């Protein structure tokens, strides 16, 4: 049977104290709404509709290509939000899954199990419940003596007896399409003066339609984010899961409490991750690498046996056995070849460092192509910018660049050529030649004593 998912994501999230819509606040490097979309996809949804309200253009941009968007102009409650999807689902004869967009911890596997339970029950509605040690703020699930669900009561509308119930409504439901006719009969007769979706459970019961409940095996999955403190809790849990999966796959994480890896990052076995390492975005790391301490690696590809220490690596490719750091900055477009070294206080931008080449100390390499087995001396700078545009530098295989050299682009250093230390090179250096560009040293005897007398 066809399955549609409707994700309720219209709220501002007042307690976040932010101009950003709540569902777009990042958890482990991605908007929490993306976690919901991924889980829904794993559950097998054929159609996905996001109900947006506050910050709707930003929400629509975040889900472009992943979901349809409908707008809730006024945020009048969860029942009113679901009703905005009615037109989009006109003629749809399958099941409708409804869930909040601010719950980034649940898994697609859990949704599949919930869907299977709903299908077994054959109910008009199935609500997903959980039991919390502290249910404050959640709607309570009220059952009759036989265990059947009677209704759901919001925390602010509950009696003392109802508040004592620790089984809560997670905000996850499966409905048959009949839900849209029921939604129109819900009234805002509650403390918040809102149209509550849980009221549909009572109305379906009153019509004699079967209503079921399925209790979540792991209540933690349905932890909702409503403020910055809860956002931090969700962040910690997601990162713990990511690191646990890496360690199960053969990665050594020396101190998980101070190691930060985004979901989706791939790390090969026998890699060791040292404390205060950040692996972000679409990063992949090969086997037997050594990362950190104090490394931040974003959207980069690292080969086998790579070592990165105290470095920022952004949008770079690093070949097998290369060594980076300490105190190194690799900017987007950088390619470091196998066995190469980029060392202390070196910045590389949109350049290729060839196999076995070394840029060990205190250099800036920009818009440059360095061949194989090149040695770049300390303090070397490729002067790639003339104030208007960037120019390339080429250093061919086996060249040797002396310390404190300025290579003024565009310029080419030929294969096997040498550059004398302290040179400012403005013209091409032929292969195997020695390029020197500095004035002759002049020593003036007794100059210091003369200066003192003056």
C-alpha cells in the first residue's frame, strides 16, 4: 500500500530565541529536519510533504528535491497544520504517516516497525507512544481498563490523575485518509486555543473506528528539541551513535567525549582518531590513518596511512601516506600527492603538491602545481595575486626551491632546477638551471662604531 509522510515543520521554536526556524537548527552538522527526511525515506514513504510556516522559504530551500512543501500561514495547531496537506493528498488512497520535524534521534528502522504494527492492527489511526521517567510537557495517553486508547490529553489540559500517567504521545501517527474529514471537526477548546491533532484520536473512537497504539522500544529516539539545551542533548546523542558505529567498524577513538564526527563521514579500519578532532561534511578517510589531535577536516578525501596533526583541511584530497601538520591550512582545491609532506605553518590554496614533494615550513602555496619529489624551502611564497587576478606557478619534478624565496606568478621552475635562497623569481627558470635573484652582499667595515659616534 502506498505511504505518504507529512512532516510538521511550521513552528518558530520560540524557546530557541533565534531567527532561524527551529527545524533548521543543525545537529551534528546538518539541519535536524534532514534527519527526519532520511528516516522517512528509510521507512519507505512514496511521497513526503513538509508543512512549513515560520521561515517557510528557508525550510523550502532546505528540502528542495527531497519533499513537497505546503504552507501553514497561521500556526493554529498540529491538526490545522496537517489539514494544509489535504489538497496535496487529494485522491490518495494509501496510509498517511504524520510526524514532527524537530525529533532528529529516531531511526528509519523504528518507523518501519511502527508501520508494520499499524498494518497488523488494521486501525484507522495508530499513535506511537513512549514511557518517560519525566513526562512533563508531553501529552498523556489515556487508556481504558482493557488497555485500549481512549484519548490523548495535552499536559496543560490534564488533570492531576492524568498527569500521573507516564505514557506519552510522541507526535508520531499513522492514519487512513479518513483523517482529513475528522480534522475539520476538531475545535480549539483548550488552554492554548489551538487545533490539536491528538483530538482526532478521540473523534475516531467516537465514530466507532479502531484506534491503536504502539509503544516505542527506545524512548530516547523520540526526544524532541525545543530549546538550546535540548539541542545540545540531541547533538551529544547523535555523535555518540556515530562514534559507536565507527568503533564497531574497527576505528580507534581515543577519547569519544572530545571527538566530533558528522553522520555520513566514512573512516576506514585501523585508523586512530586523537582527541579534539572534527570530521565534518562529506569527508572520507582510508585505513590506518592518524588524525589529530586538534584537526578539523571538512568535505575532504584522505587516503590510507595519512597523518594529519593540528591542521585545518577543507575541501582537499590527500594521497596515501601523506603527512599534514602541525599548524597547517589546506584550502579548497588542494591535492596532496602520495607520500608528500605539508608541514608547520604552511597554507595551501587550490594547488597540487606532487608525490613525495615537501613543503615543510612557513610557506604559502597558491594556484600552484608542484611536481614529484620537489623540496620547497622554509619561508617560500608563491605570489599569485597581482591586485586584480590570480596567476599560476608551476614547479616541475625534482626542483629545489631555497628558503625565503618569492615566486612571482606567472612563473615556471623547470625540472631539476635550483632556486637560490632569498631570491625573488620573476622569470622562468629552465630545467636544471640555477635561478638566483638577489643583490650582491656588501660589508662595510666599522660601520657600527661610526653610527654610534654620529
